[in-house]
C-alpha cells in the first residue's frame, strides 16, 4: 500500500429496508488526505464486519448516533501509520481504531490505539483483542456475574463474541453449552473451544436441547440472537438466573416487527433479571479487559478464529455473510 493510491470508500447511500442491498451503498474514490496537527494517516489493511453495523444504518434513537446518509460507513479497522504529525506515532506503527469502511483515514492521534503484532497478528485486534473480546469479557463477568459452577448457555457460540464468552466461562469453572448452526460449527464449539455441549439450532429443538444439557436450569444466558432462541432460554432459567442481552441478529433485518418474548414471566417466577449492555460503556476499562485477554491468549487458554475475506470492493456482499450465518469466526475484510 502506498500513499499514491486513491482512497476508496463505501458510504451509506440510503437506509436499508431488510437486508442491505448494493444500492444502499455508494462507492467513492478520492484523493488521500494529509494529516494535520496531531493527526496521523493510516493505511487500512483490515476492516471488522460486525452485526452491530446493521443497527448503525438505521435512523432513530440508539446507543450511538446513526451513520448519516453520505457518510463513510462506521467500522472498526486496523492498519499501518503511513504519515504522522503526532509525537506518539511513527511511520510504520500498527494501529487500530474506528476508521470506517475505507482504505485510508486521517485521524486524531487520540482516536488511534497502537497495537503490538508481536503478541498477535493484526486481525486479532479486531476480534479477541478488540471489540468482540471486550464485549465477551465485560458482558459475561460484569453483567452476567458468573460464578464457579454456573451453567452458562451462549447463542451464536461459534461467532466472534460467543466463542470467547464460552471459553471465558470455562476458565471460570462453569458448565458451558453453546448454540450454533450446523454440525461443523457445533463440533468446533465442543472439540476446539472446549464447551461441554452444543445445540444445533438448525437440526434440533433448542428448547429440548436446553432441557437435556441444563437439567438444573440456566444460570447465565448470553444472547447474541434474540427471537425464539431467547424465548427458549427464558423458559429454562434457573432461580436467580441472568440473561445478558448483547445482540439480536435474528431480528436486525425484520420488516414486519420484532419478535417479542412470550416467556418473560419466567423472570418474575425465578426472580431472574434480563439486562442489555453496550461494550462502549466499558471504554475506560478496556485496558483491564485487554490485559486479561492477552494473558489468556499468550498462555494458550483462549483460541480465536478469523474468517478473512479479501477484496475491498466485496464489502456489500461480504457483510451479508453475517446475516446468512455463513461466516465462521470473526468476519474480517482484508483490503
């Protein structure tokens, strides 16, 4: 990558209805901007594709302002400093940050994080050592409040967040059950990641699977999916159970209304709680989470997997892999 390249961008052209279409995007090329005072120019090498991006395309009140029409699509990224006017960064440094779906970005130094590729390769800073890792760490430990001996169930268990949640729960002495789609993903969850059991939502009853693998009920349900799977978990909660609402990918492209839980009275009966959270709320504690995740990673106690797709121009199609369930691990676009 050289500074003589044009900057390529994907900007939001219109708000999607249902699944995002190619016409919802505008592909733009422009001259590469030069950094000003205390700024750096980053050559972006990897772009994180996350389910949350679908929500960021919608208008209306949310935990973060929506991407506006005509703006570069928001995304986590990692790359190399090509030029620097900031004392903390030098040409050649590896950095990560929310620089958007583009090949080059000028950003304030305070908005970039220097990363060490001696600890892990660059894509890992978009997964296990990035937002998914922080989401798993704080969502399970702070919001879920796991204890030794708890039964923990995780939906989307082979995905970027779910795979880490289950592994952290095992490290904390829990009985862990993952929900994933298809025999290959279920085998990965148990054989590679060390979950105690897996439920194949495509080929068996999730409700019955929970009954079978969680005979004393579910102490912590970490949900990335929503819909009927959340309903099944509510029906199988243990006394004082906790439901952590991280995401609801089954509902993000719904055009006829959100599936509402029918079994919410289980929260009353079991004196349980259901709580949503956003990882950005823990930004001041990212150092703590990153240190713990890096430690487990260096000790070989945490495994991670990136699904890397090459080709910047494939962004509109590659993003859809998230909603088709065809990605395997953390989905990353290689520029």
